[in-house]
C-alpha cells in the first residue's frame, strides 16, 4: 500500500484528488491539508508517508520551501509537485529543492495514479510538456562535455530517458533490456558523475551536452 499525503490549497481540488486516488486499491490517502505547516503537523501525527503531492502555490510557506524542508527532514519521502505552472524557473527550482517528479494539474487522473506509483518505485516522472522544458533547458545550458565522465553510448541514452521522466521499467522496455540492467547502468552513471542521489544527478545533467 502506497501512503500518500496531499498538500493543496484549494479544498475542491484536494478533495477531488483524494477521491480519485482512493479508487485505486494500492493507494491510501493518509491526510489532506491546505498549508505546508499543516502537512508537517500531519506527518508528526501519522508518520512520514511514501509520497507527498505538493502544490507550489501555497499560502505561507511555499510548496518549494516545504519540499526542501521535507526532503531534508524525511529523505525517504518522495515529493511529487502538482501544479498548473509550466515555467522553467519553477520546474528547475522544484528539482533543485529535491522534488522527485513534476506533474501538471491538467494531467489525466489515470496518469496521476501511474506517476505516483512510478515515483514510489524510484522513477522521476514529469509530464510530457514539462519534460520538453527540461530538455530545452538542458540543451540551452550545456557547457560540460559528456566525455568528462566517460559515459558509454548506452549510458547517455539512459540518461536522456531519465531526463524525459521515464521510469526504470519504461526505460527497460524502450531499450529491450531488463530492469535490473537499467539499475546497473544508472549506478554506473552515478559513480562516474560522482553523485549519490537523483537531485545531484539532475543538477549535473542539466549542464551536459548529451549529443556528443
């Protein structure tokens, strides 16, 4: 069972999300709150969830600030940013602050459920439109050669897939390899890039030229 907490300032939206998510037997919505401060109170009361759906536009402490504090205090919790924003600065800031994924509010309900399961399984989901923004920013800011890390052609392909928001399973299907092989490639990438987690990886990947 995937335990989820929802932090969304619009009551109708968070109630709608709760209703949709609880239709899936693998998801349990532990709490819904309208402010980041209330979210942390819920965590103290119920314990850390597996996934937090976090709105950026919160009153008081912003969703970005809450994400940073949340991953610092509870590093095992996955934060999935849920917002109407598609601005590059906010997307990149969410990743820098430790968000595991970034989904637009106009995503289909079934897509949201799949993304929650994906982020819980270790993926880094983003909406297709958000993925385009990330790739655009990646290419625009490319100042470091991939050759510096001695990445293989397959490792570059897998890195691109990660930046597009594909899960391990989707990457395995795309390249017709086992999920365990994907994990090994990612471990090698992390070692070569000298990073230990997804946030550090994303920061370095943003300035790489993957087309070499």
